[in-house]
């Protein structure tokens, strides 16, 4: 499973120049990330250690963003699932220290399907 995700992750990271560190996309960026791009991350644990730029390049800008002291909390809101991403400053960039996936209702979605739902339907419009 990990080997199948590596090419998608590498492709997503290569596109990192299209997004700004703050999370917004420049023209031609990945504002419309697809389910296949989102599947580069099979689990919220796959986001830990990634920079904010890598996350926004791969899955787009979050629907909600909040600063809380030294942390930033980003939330992707899908129709069935929510993804909360906790980032902290690491030198000049933000790094993911923790990510949590929550289901809005009980259902039969796998963790990877729930994650894809949260990031493909729940990023900022714009």
C-alpha cells in the first residue's frame, strides 16, 4: 500500500511551487485537488512531519484555519468526515505535529475513504 502512494505523493510534492506557505493557491495551483491526489495520504498519520506548503500543494487550502498561540489548526470539512491538522512553526515553515480524522456520522467508510471525503469536498473555495 505504501509503494502505491509514493508516486502520487512525489507528484503532489513536485507541484509545491504552485502554492504559498500561507495555504492559498496561486493561479494554476491545486485549488481543485482530486481524490487521487488526496489518496497520496492514506491516513492522517501520513501528514505528520509534512510542511504546510506540502499539505496545501497536495490537498488544497483548508476550509477553516485558526491560530491558537504557537499553533495553527486547519480543518477540512467533507460531507461525511472532518480532518483537523495541527501545525507548529519549525524554523521558517509550519510543520504538522498531529492530524485527526473524525466521522460526522457512523458509516462504513474506511479511513482512507473518509480522509479523501474530507479533503476533496472540504477545502476552501476560491
